């Protein structure tokens, strides 16, 4: 049925196998340069068109911020904090209270775009807007290249009509850059998009190299996209395309695209591996942290894939329309972006694609879609089989996000035959050039006036209608256009129907995008308020500059929610970032709750039961509140163990519940302030510390030990402590433990003395250091050296990229491509 429909619609004489005879075809140097210039113009036009649509249709201005939700509550606070501390040399921040005492590069990641913007002093909100626009431009450019490549591979139209392709820019740019799913992600966790773009880059390089449309600009853009996708901790979509998208890529490999069928995949694999090698030093810290077990979302913990959302048939049905009417009622607004990936009424237009020529491609696409639906909906036994074969899939929640991979691909398969039909009218006219020369088409001809009027009427009706009326209108238009195309009218009419159909798809996509996107809002005033508050607090109470002096914020609701303390560069116990696994286990044990890896976002309600203990060991010294719209800083009445202290006694415990019981007994509301330090047996085994050494700490007179001075160097992100110890004593710091923490003794001139001071976890999550007898100046900081294998990967990646490009250039010269 599909092939009969495709054979009826596609123009005759151009449906043979695409590509020229490689031994006869000739591309001059001028044509090669023209191809590079065409791609440059295409990229610039996509960028300009996206900005124009945001400005004229979506209400954006340069002073307004596009992203919201997760961007406001997670990334923006982090970036504001980096901006406030002016840490522009390392682009990282040492936050021992909420990231386990490690560099945030290892747990969050910073894009190269931010580094460039901060180097030139460009504002944070401009960086966020630019990032969204750049990702949309990448979607449009890569989608256009893939669509035109498939159009040429299936029909051969583009070979003779490369200049005519630019009129397709508007509908195809809207189709790819303003996909409704991107609207969801623009405001909620847009860091998932680079992985999808990485998948499109792999596909674009392979398809374009096989259909002779690969340019150096496309290689550059794909390299930037792949490199960017491996710079963040959000690697979920990268894992999905490497696993669930693999059948589709295999189908592309075995599809007959042109005379260079086997060159494209091999070159693509070599180039992608080379870029991955370049990105490995940036990815290595996050990868090491993910497999270490210190992160709450560690790859070594139990599976969390179905801990939050599992797709239902109603969710998939809600994605069949552009509107939001079919989204299940049991899905609140905060979950709709995770379960709604609208395809619209364009799904049945996939029948127009000539699948008979690409049977392996169809098989690969169906297998990938089957795996995505089965994993997202927890369909047995396929889902269990996939998780058992690929355990890394269990480390990510909301598997329905994998549907993001398929949406641009389906859009390309919908647009490719329509692009071929819209360009096919010129094919017949070129063979009748003499006749066309004698006729001059007037702009005021009745046919053009009627067509323009019909198009304006259709567009106005689509914009005016709402809800189900709009869906029914689009279905009727698509059905009528399909009937007219199946009746095989004249070439000019076929061109007109296909063009109108493409424009209607673009309008429906854009309206659906607007329905799901945020209304941009001004953020500059908020940033100014945050900066003034930050400066005022540190001026009134300089102790707050020390990250080991914490405060309890009671400032009411904020646009950044629990991360207000991070925005103001204050040390608090609340935060919307992923904490360390030890901190999570400690809080849940004090709450008498079991450890659940998926519970990694803390709120005041979760911390409330454990706060009497946490405030003492984490040194919550100040209360910051508002009274009559004025900030107030007051000392808390609850005493703490201090900024740093020596343990008077150590006790080995077997588990976190036992540790919590010890803390409640020694530090509870009715107990006196005890400096007994509980230590887990498992932690001793992990750091390979002899239990006899720990027990010997209690035999010395450590109660006489004291901390003489403590200094926090904000620029170097390090802690210096002057201590006096009568023997081997355990110094406790109220900062979360991480293996990257190193403690060394400093001599005069801050010269480190050979031999490090032993670091170990105490109180389940805090950091302890075994201090020898005497007076010492100790420096504690996080030192993460990039592994040798990561640097070797960068060197090998550079070599692989150079060799693959040289090989491709050699093939171009050999075949005159």
C-alpha cells in the first residue's frame, strides 16, 4: 500500500537511484566552493528566521529570558553563583555543602558557550537565550541537510534544482527548529537537547557523505554539536541514541543511498569517535563521579528507570495531536513535558515516503521505535531484556525522553517527499525551455491571485481555530491535499498542493510550539536584586563568606526556589542540585526513611525532621529572614559543634540507621553537645584504613586539641586550618566527604610537606582528617587530576579527525565529488 501510494505521487523520470556515475561526474572547484557558500547562507538564514519568529510571533525581546522551570531553579542559580564569585579562570565552584566537596565541573558541567560569554563579559541571560537559539539553529540546519539528502537519494530532484531549494527554508526551519517537543525542553532541562543533536549530526554526516552533499561547514557544525553534547552531566539522550537508536543507524548503513554507500558510515564513525576523544577530558570527571558511588544518581546504584514516570497508552495517544486536549487528565502540568511528544496529523504522511527503496531503513526505524515504546511503557519481556543487556539504561529516569530521538527523523521522512513534489514542477518545465521562454508569468495572473488568497484563508483559519476544531481542520486539509496528489494532476498543480501542504504543516507546528512554550519574561531586574542582596549580606555578616558557616534561609517563595542560597553564594542545606549519596543516606536515616536513589532533590519538609541534628554538625549558625520587607540576620539559639572540631571519641557502626541512632542519642534535643564521631565500617574498608588506627585515636588526649585559626580562600577554593594536637587526633570538618579531597601540611611559604594527611568520612557524610602530634598548618581542597587515559583519548581523537578528513578529501579528489 505504501509503495503504491509513493509510486503514484512521485514524479516520473526522477525516481531512479540517486547519484551520478562516479567515474563520469565532475564537480569543479567553483562548484565545491559554491556548495560551501550555500551551506553558510543556509545556516545564517536559519538563524535569522528563528530570531524573527521569536520576535514577531512569540513575544521575545533581547531583555527577556526564554527558558524557565529547571533553567530558573537549577542552571541559572549555578551560573549566577559563578558570576558572583568571579571565578572566570577555572569556570568551576567548590561547594562542599551540596555537591559532596567536589568541583561542580565534575557533577554539573559547564558549556564552552558560557566560558566564551563570560570571557567577553556578556550577561548570563544573553548566554541562556543564545544557547536556546543556537540549539534551534542546529536542529533546523541539520534537519534541512538530512531532508534534502533523503530527497535526492529517493528521487534525484535536488541534483538539478539546488538553487530552488532555498524556498523550502521557511517551512522546514519551522518544522525542525520549532518542534513542539523543543518548546517543552526550552523551559525544562534543555540540556537533553545536545544529545538529540548529536544523533542528528551522526545521521547528517553519514547521509550527506553518501549522497555527495557533505561540506566542511557541515563537518565543523557536527563536530561542535558532538563536542558540546559530551560537556554536560546530562548524558541520557547520548546513551539512548547509542543504544535504542542503533537499529536505525544500522538500517542507514545497509540502505542504498549512492555509489559511496560504504564510505559514509565508515567516515561518520571515525569522525564521531575522534570528536568524542576530544571531549573526553571534559567528560572524564563527570564519568568518574558517576561510577564512583559518591553521586546520588550513580551508575553503580540500583535501577531508577521506572521510579518517576512510566509511559501509558494514553500518553502515546496524547502525542498524536498537535493540541493538548488528549494529554491524560491524571498528568499534572509539571509532568506533561515528560510524556507529550506531539507528532500531529502528519503521521499518516509517512506513507508518501518511498520505503521500497529503503527497506532496511524501514526495518531499522521500526525496531528503534519498538525499543523506545517498549522501554518507555515497561512492556515485558522487551523492557527487561533491554535493561538486562544494557544496565546503563536503568540509571536514567523517564525513559519516554528517548522519543525525542525519533521526532526529527520522522519530520525528515514527512518533508522529503513533499520537498520532491514541490520541486518537481520545474523538472518538466526545463525540458520545455523554449515554450517557457515565450511565456511571461504575470504577478497579477488569476491563478496566482487565487492561490495566494486560498493560502491566506487557510493560514488565517488555522490560527483562528482552537482545540479540536484546529485538529479537525488540519486533518481535513491534509486529507484533501493527499487526495489531490493521488489523482496525479498536472505538474504545476502538484507543485502547488505540495507547497501548501508543507506550509500548513509548518503553521500547525508553530502554533503547537507556541501553545507549549513560555511567555518570555524580563530577568535583568531579578539579577540586580540578587546582587544587591548578596553584597548586603556579606557586608553585614562577613562570616557568611566562609562556606563552613551556614545559614537557615526563611525568605519565602522565590523564582529560584530552594536554590536561593546558591544564588546568593550562601552555604545552606537546602538545594535543588544533586547532593552526594552519603548526604542523602544521612538525611534519610535521620528521618527514619529508607535510602532511595531517586530522592535527590531536597525541600524544607524533607529536612525538617533531621534539622535538629544537621544544624549542629553542619554548623547552621545564622537565621536569615524578612521583617517588614527588610532582611534580618540573627544568630540561631541552637549551639553547634563549630566550624571545625576534634573528636573526643570515635565509634565504629555497621549501618546508617545505627549511625542515626547514635547521633540522636548524643546530639538530640535533650542531649548535651557530644563530640563523639561515628564512623562506618564500610567506609574504612573503602579507603583501606586499619580499624586499629581509628580506635587508637580515642586513646590520646584529643579533648585538649584545638583549632587556632581557619581561613577560606575564595579565589583558590581551598581551606587553611591552623591546629594544635597533643597526639594523633581526628579533626572533623562540616563539609561533605569526597575522594577528591586532599589534605596536606604546609611549611613556610605555603610549601606543601611531603606526605598527605589521611582523609576519611565521618558522621556518615562529613570529612575527617587524622592530624599527627604538634602544631600544623593544614590545607584542604579538592584536587582532581584529569586521568592520563582522557588526555590520550584527546590526542588519539585529534589524529583520528585529521585522518578521516584527509581520507574524505582524497575520495573527493578521486571521484571528483
